[in-house]
C-alpha cells in the first residue's frame, strides 16, 4: 500500500487502514512525523479526522504536526479553521460579527469599557445631571458666530409677541423690565447672550425652557462622544501588537481589521498553547483569547480617560448645535 492510499484511508476513517498504519509505523505520530513529513505531504492529512483517530499519546504531537504543516505550506492552509480570517492582497484580515467582540481580549474591567465604547450608539459613559451644567459658560459662551446668530434667531422666534412678568421668574431680572413691569425678550436679546446670570434665568421660563432641554441633550451627547473618540483610539492603540489601527466596514456592516502577524500568531499557538488545538478555535478572536489565557501573549491594556478635553466637547457642540436647537 503506497503513501497516497494510506493518507486516503486515514482521511476516510477506514479502520483497517488506521490499524495497518499503527502496525507498520507503531503509531499515527510516527507515520506523519517520519514518513508523511519526509515526502512533504503533511498538508494532505485531514486534521479533524487525524485528531479523532489519535489516542492520548498521539494527541501530544498534534500541535507540532500543525507547526510542520505551517512550515510546509504556509498559513493559508489554516484559514478553513478560522472562519473570520481572510487573505487579500498579501494581508490577513479578521472580520468579527461586531466590533465589540474584541472586548473579550481584555481583562474584565477593561472588557466592559471596550464593549460599551465599541457599541457607542447604546452607551453613555457619563450621565450629566442638569444641575451641574452652566448652560451659558458650557454652551453659549463657546458657540461660533454662526451658532450664536442661530440661537438668537431661535429665541426671538419662539418668544415673538410674548411678554413676561415677575411671576414667570424665580429670580426676576428687574433691571431689564420696562416701565410697565414687563420683560420683553426682543428688547434684551443682546444682553441675554452676553450675561450668564440673565441667560441662565430666562431659559427656565416657557417656551425658552424647550431650548434648555435641547441644549442639555446636546451637551450630554457631545461630552460622551468626545470621551468615546479618545477612548476608541486608546483602545485600538493598546492592540497595536495584534491589529493595525485603521479598519474598514464590509458591505454587511462587519468590521474588517488587518492582523499584524497572522503567521506569527499561528506559530506561537502551535508552540505554546498546549491545552488547545486549531480545529476547535472556530474564529480568530477565540484563537487570540486562548493565546492570552495560556500566557502565550499578553492581554492588551489601556488607561481610562477620566474626562474628555474641553476643546473636543466644544467641537461637537458647534458641529451639532443647529441640528439639536431646532
């Protein structure tokens, strides 16, 4: 019986062939290690069948066999065992179902943060109480000219024809009342946009109160997005040994992330992850998780940002102001 027949019989789980191999070579390990390898046909072995036919002693050689196959034919052979890895233009990419699937690569506390940052549409890291927001200094004072002009027009629009008395205010701004004891917004609009105390007073009255609520939502969104932008970069930077930071989106909205050294990760797995085999990994994220769990490579690590930088928050507020205050 020639080599091809023995390999075919093994791959078909023909028990007579398997018995013959053991009788001729002493074990499946010696068959592939000294006979198949010498003829450079290790890649023709069906690893799933081989693993199922191995006894306890023969299983110990399995990762070494995979390493020999890697040396014989290269990393593309193993793509069939990692369904989310693809080879394009000389590079290897992972395409997890969701970007937040990467959170499993981090230790527990950081994993929760990564899961939420990478799923930012459903998560606010900060929930800012209205009492902690100074609507004038935090928002109005940082608006660009275009947005200040729009805010002025919006306030005049919703208060057109309305007058306010001291009963409408918690702390009436008497200095701005007319001789009839009334407060008219259009007569004081420039002062409203210059004075923190006056602005913060008039936004408590209806219908200007609606603008306050819109500004509150905008500030919360801008604060969280500014924080999330920086954390997003920090998280990806912390994975620089695993992935390149730039990634694209597939047509099915799956992220496509370039792997730094796919052949090197395979080699490390076969040499170090003694408790795992490639045929049980299913996807690349699980593969990396097991490499980290066996201390073959380190978990990525990052420092959590306490607060976002003010200029980044201000940028978001100006970009989105008209969309919110409408």
